[in-house]
């Protein structure tokens, strides 16, 4: 976990970490994915932005389908 946080906050190279990506949104995405799939913080934070967003969309789709099914029952 410390390696991930160091990478996210300090990074390496000319830009020193994530540029222009709100840290609050990163934590929201990580919590959303981890709570549904029980993946570790390291696994979720190691994903590329597009991949985290894609999993968030898929979880939301699954939740909508489940909610619709429960309403019809």
C-alpha cells in the first residue's frame, strides 16, 4: 500500500504523479469497486483511470438491473 500511495502522490518523471485527476474522485471510484468486488486497495488503485471508470459503469449497470428485477418481483 505505501508504494501505491507514494506513486499516486509523488510519482516519478516530469509530472510527479497524477495531474488533473481529483483525489476525492479516485477514492470514490476505489471504494465503489472494492465494496462490490472485494478487490484490494492496491488492485483498484493500480488500475488505469479508464479501467476504473469502466468497472464503475459496469457495477452501476448491474445495480440498475438488480433494482429493476426486484421492483418487478
